[in-house]
C-alpha cells in the first residue's frame, strides 16, 4: 500500500497484534474466528482515539454492530507479527462504516468492514451520531478532499 493511499484514510488507527498459541487451529494457522476479535480490538483503539467509550457511557450511548464482513486473503501463522488498521469508510448521522485490514509488511492477510450505529442505553433505540464524531469526520474528510 502506498503512503498516498494510507493518507486518504479518514480517522485512521492501527494496533500491533500478538498471535498466541490458542489462536492457532489444527492447520497451524490463525483460526478464522480470531480475526473478528481483532476487528473488535481495532474498533476499541479507534474509539479510544476519537470518542472514548467512557465518554459515551457518561452520555448513556453505546455503539452497536449491525454487521461484520471479513475477507480472508492469506493465512497468518504463529510467528507472524501483524498490524491491524482501521478507518472510516462512511459516516452519516444514522450509521458508520469502518474498514479494517490485518497486514504484515505490504502483505494483506484479511480485510473487512463493520456497519454500526449508536443507541441510547435507556431506551435501546438508535440515536444520531454524536456531534464530536461528525465534526472530526468532516474535518479529516475536508483535509483529504482539498
């Protein structure tokens, strides 16, 4: 991936990933279910960076995942040192779409996306995205578009 392509990613984050023996299946590769866990960990890094979960709970909000999609490219093995990356693909008042990739160097092992929305924890009903997130998205998008 080129630096230019990475610089076009809005609200991006990344996290080194550790592979443990219990992630490995009988084929001596990382089991496919582990990638979903890693996507969740990357999403929490994203939230810590842009809208900490503690802030959401103070306002009685929580993100809810509507769907998760994964595309496996190349297997990871016990001694690989992957990096997980996440960024916003789309952000509206009603929903967000985060894209993910798990890589080693220039090799992409898995890509995916999550669609989600925010809910009010008392009413358990969808609510508009917090203004702070929308403002940050618009700011970074404008910087890329200019």
